[in-house]
């Protein structure tokens, strides 16, 4: 019989920096009341799914989202394993910048003028813009981001296939999820222009 593990990957709930329209990568901020509420709603929506494991990035916003989801669906005692490989892109000097200015600056960096949806389809180039313009030395090049995300999912997939785990919850971030779609589901990547708070995606691995 085949072993199957399904990853349910979602973005954290709305944060204070999301609410005030600021860019947010490695910089953390608390969930808003709306962020807590929508995470609870997602947990209730996932009520029929039993998770055998839960992982999150090591940011407080991701961990609290995971706790809220699991509590709302009746699995509050399931351990949440933080993993820094699930972190958002580091935005370097763009952290906490006004989102409109950040997006406009990224658009202006391209020879051709893209709208927001088109910009989302040029993920490696956007990452390269952040890396090139960062003055802190902290932003990561695209190949480093893809490497850490790939390593996590290959490792987690192999481990849970061996354990015959069925469903695994993952809480991460918008750019990280876009990167995962770029790596593992090009078709869905092309269809998904923006990752909203608590948007959820699932993908199964069969062995």
C-alpha cells in the first residue's frame, strides 16, 4: 500500500505591520484581532482533518497562528515545531518600508513596466532586486531561499512518509509560499497572484 502525506500550507494571520501596509520579512509584529479571528475560522474550517504534525517558521506571528488554528480545531496539544527554514524572505533595508513604495521601487527596477500581477510572476527577479538594493547585508539571494525551503520539505516529506503520517500543517509566509509554488507547482504559481493572510494550499506526496 502506498504511503501518502499531505502538506497543508498556510500564511499567518494579519499582523500589525500588514494592517498599516508595511513590508514584513524577518521583522516580526503581533497578530491583530482580525488575524486571530481568521486563524480561528481556518481552524474551524479544517475541523474534519486530523493533523499528525505541525510546523511553523520561528516567528511569533506564525507560531501564534498555528496555535490558534490547532486550538480551534480541537488539537491544541499537538506540538508545533518551529523551523527557521520556513522563514519569510529577509527584506533587509526594505523591512517595515511602506508597501506601496516597496512595490513601486521593485516595478521601476525592471526595463519593462509590469503591473502587480505580472510582477508576482517574476519572483527570482524581485528577489534579485531586494538582494541588490539591500544595504544591511542580510537579504538572501533566491538560490539560498529555494535551498532552505526545498531542504525542509524534502526532509519533512521523507520523515512523514516513513511514519505513515497523513496530514501535516505548515504555517509560513507570503513570499515563502510563492517560492514553494514556483518550485513545486508551476501551474498553481501562474494562477496565484497574491497570497492573502490564512490562504491555504495543499499538496500530497505518495511513495
